[in-house]
C-alpha cells in the first residue's frame, strides 16, 4: 500500500475531512522504482506523505491551524489505514508569538 | 511579497535548485482575503510555504533526504528573499532507524 498512489491519495483526503479541514487541492507523484509523494492542500495548510516501500516506512506531515481542525485525528486515521506496526508522533507548534497564538485568518 | 503567489513560487523553486534538489512539480494557492500556500515537490520530498500577510509571518518546511541535497541552503535562500527581519530554524530528523539512516532510494 505504500506504493499505491490512489490508495494514499484517498487516505490523505479522508484524513483531511476527518480532521475538519477544507481540502482545496492535491498533488501526488509516483517514483521509480517505487515510492509515492503526495500533498493534500487544505485551507488550514497541508497534509503530506512520502513513502519508502523498500523500507516499509512513511513520513507524514499534518500541518493545520485554527481551533476547528484537529491534526491528531488525521494522523490517527492515516496510521490506522496504513496498518502501521509502529509509529512515532511529534507535535511542533508553529508561529507562536509573544502573548498570543497566530490564528488562521482564512 | 507574502501575498505574491508568483514571487513565492519562483522563490521556492530557486531554493529547491540551490539546495541541489530535483523539482518534479508544484502547486500553489492564493487565499481570500490574503495568504498563499504552496508546495514545490522534489524527488527528495518537498518544500512548502504558508503565509499570513496580515501577521507578516510565513511558515516554511524544507523536507529533503539524501546526502546530495542541503536543506539549509534552501532555508537560507528563502529567508533572504523574503527579507525576514527575524526567523527561527528547527531541524528535525526523520526516519532514523537503529544503526542506520534511511537513505532516499529514488
């Protein structure tokens, strides 16, 4: 499945919807001999995946903003759909400014 | 410039080339009332940008793999082109496995 572009595209789109995000576009590429890179663009930033089927490894980024979108729901769905035997999750806060948090204005 | 889609597209493409990456595609969006989201797809993963002109803030991700690509060169170029008065840079290692580092097979 890490080499199945259509499956991964559906997976990321589903994850975006599950998180409450608004999908605005997508772009996916299949590499030779194997591997898929893809981005689902959302109004609240993006969800990306890069796979290395030869290593049974995938790197996923769920970049969201605002209080209405829950990136963990997206991450969880992707992890489940991929049937990951193990995964690690890192949360990074972006754009924190003194005394206030940047909110997505769009 | 944080609201100038064409400028940002050129900027990220130039950054990709500067870092030694191979560009395979791009997708950029302009939001209303303002703001740009864009991804330059590279064989070695991706470079993305999300801008909040109303906050004079941009979030850039430079995701690369392999020894031939230098993500810092891309980050530096983008920071310079945007004329950032301040910036913060965080480096995250992805996909490190026990006793070996994942190399990009493509």
